[in-house]
């Protein structure tokens, strides 16, 4: 199969012929129809998040099952999967919390990912999600990482005021979902394009003060601090953006956390078990992840889209989705590509 491969951290990402993956026991092989290009892929390529080399990036995919050793998923099923795949056997997976499974796998990180014609999903019964016909592959590729993460980060609402720090894919997803829930959403981002995209989705741009819930969708010492400082008494900070390198040890104002009784929580995606309400909202048209897609490119160009994230300001403001031009199948009803 064709895949985009890099042999060295920060090295060229080249289209190569590699061996088709084998279907693991209990798993499935998915023919990738569309795959998102995410800042997490960029972190891995830049060496901030260790991956085995040579490596195929990509973790936000939708496609069709082509091999299956699963009871619930058959060849031909249209599917997507969360970026964290649980083992399917531990207590966390059995209680619906595969997103924190200690034996998790992550296509595009712990194994070859979806910048390829095919990708492997282990424990398919735990990790695959059926896609209704109303959701096309491009929209579904925009769901699996950033949209689902945003959906779950807002749990515990409804919220009156929401602050979002960082308006990339996950931040804009938060904006769209929170606005749909009736919240007043304040967007914070240094990029004018990202702010404009947030405003387009219903956010306002102003200093966030006394908000109910603040979400650091970027992941840095500065944005985490600003997020905690923006909360009202009893408010909730959700850390969604990955804290890597030095930011992993970023200090927080614990005096405020105690005196204001703030809640600080991490959010690591969303398990497949929690997808159905979100899938229903998307299928009904109430939420439309396709609005977050800034650009659709062919799979062969996904590497260039990834390396372009070296300049986060210039490339901000929405999701790039690559479609598998080699599959010969239609990607969605509106695709011009
Ligand atoms: Zn992602
Ligand atoms: Zn598990």
C-alpha cells in the first residue's frame, strides 16, 4: 500500500510503497478514505512526543473496514475511531473509559497511522464507531480527535460562559459545540485568522473574566495559566492541549485553585463508548464538523500540510483533511476533490 513515511525526527515525509498491515486478533483493518492533519502529528514529527521510526503519522481517520476479526464490525462497514484505542479487556475499557486505558494503542503514535491506504485498529469492538450515511468521511475524519475531545471537554454543562484558549481544530470545535449548547463563548488566540474563524462560529473576542469553564485547547504554560486565571469562583479549567517538553512541568496558581475552589481536570479524547450522542447530533445536522474543515488536500500532500505547522500563526484557523485519492471511492456527497 502507499503510505507517507518519515525515517528521522524532523526529516522528509515521503510517499512510499510499504507492506499491507495484517489484521490482529480482535482487530480490524480500515481502508482510509479521509484523515485529518493534526498538531499532535506535528509534535511527534518534531520529536516532542516519541514515536517508533520509521513512522507513518495520522490518527484522525474515517474509512471502510476491509478485514475484520470483530463481532460487531464487518467488511464494508463505514467507521471511524477515537485517537486512543483501548485494549478492550481492562477495567477502564470495560467501564467505558478506554481513553485512559493503561494498555492503549494510538495509530499514528504507538503504531503506523492513517497517512496511508490502510490502518489497523486493535480491539475493534471497543474502538470502532459505525458511521451513519448522513456523515461523510471528511466530516467523520474531523470528528475523531479534535471534535470528540472538545465534546467531552465540555461535559458537566450547560455553561453560561466558556473561554477557549487556542483556536485551532480543537478550540474551534469547542466554540461550535458550546455555542450550540447556548453558551457565551470567548475566544483567545494570537492569530487574527483563528480569531476570525472563532467569531464566524459565534464566539466573541474580549478579555475572559469570571467564566464558568475555561479550556486550554493549545497546551502551553502561558495558556494554562491564563485559562485558570480567567475562571469565576468555583469554575473549571480543562487541560486539553498536550503539555509536552518543558510545559509538562508548568506551574499553576494553586493559591487561586484553593481560595476560589477551582476544579482542574485533564481531558484525553473520548472513548468510542461515548460517541453515540455526538454522532446523533452530527447526523441530525445540529453540529457540523465540516464547517471546521479549512482545506481538503490529497493524501500525497498530507506530509506538506503537516510540516507547514512549523508556522502555527500562518496556518491557523481550521482543520486540514486529506482524502485518499487512491481508494477510488467517493468521500462524501459534497466533495469536489
Ligand atoms: Zn488529532
Ligand atoms: Zn484497556
